[in-house]
């Protein structure tokens, strides 16, 4: 089993859909970089 994780800090007044989209993109970036990775935006 492997895991790829994207995480980001919620920005005040940010739309929830925009936040989820940012985190989703980070997760796909982590998957692209290989197994058992994480990608963050803080």
C-alpha cells in the first residue's frame, strides 16, 4: 500500500471549492513525483 498526500493551509475568506481544488492539485503533484510522497503549499 502506498499513499500520496497534498496539504495546504486554508486561507481566510477562501472559497471551500477553491481550497479543495488546490489540495487536490497538490495530491496529484505528489503522485506524479512517485510513491509515498507528499506535496504542500504553506
